[in-house]
C-alpha cells in the first residue's frame, strides 16, 4: 500500500515537472526573503507584477511604493544599509483560491542590525501584486 502511494506521489511530481508548473507561492515567498537577505535585487524585482504595491510600515523607509523604480529604490537603500544578511522564517502560512494566494510569515533579517518583520505577500498569476512589510520589534521568529 505504501509503495503504491509513493509511486502515485512520484508520478504526480513528474507530471507537474513535465507540465512546467510554477512554484507554489510559499516557495516564491521563501525565494523572495532569501533574495532580500543576499541583496540580489534582480531576483527580488522579478517577483513583482507590473503594477505591484509595496507597503513598508515602520522604520526609516516607512511609506507606500507603487512603481518598479520606487520599489527597487527602497530595496537598494535597505540592502545597502544592512549589508549581507541572514534570514529566518517562522509561521509561514499560505491561503489560496483560483484568483490568487496570500502568504504570511514572521521573518527576521540579521545584518548590521536585526529587523523583525510581519510579512504579507499577495500573489496573482504567480507574481507579487501587494507586499506588506510591518516592522515589529516584539515579533518572535524561530530559525528556519
């Protein structure tokens, strides 16, 4: 019985891989977090839809960014000020329906200073359409 289940899972995995299925939004979110930590803005920026909105709540970059140039500018300032970072992700949750997905997580970036963030990403058609970065110094984040 277990062997048949394993075979079924392997077949489903191969079918998804052969069909070119996109990564799940939770995986895309992890990639986004890691790209921020490594300062790889080309990977960070390729995750956004054309008309994405980025809400940064708290800290010196507080504001709403609504163009690719504005979003990139915020990330350039953040990554330059922090240097190379380590990232920890906790309590990652995904909610989805046919219209889109929302991923929320507690994330800590550790560079020159620790930055604890309650993160919410909204995806449509595999791209980030809305991002909320809520700085929360009291947030608890376990290593991932």
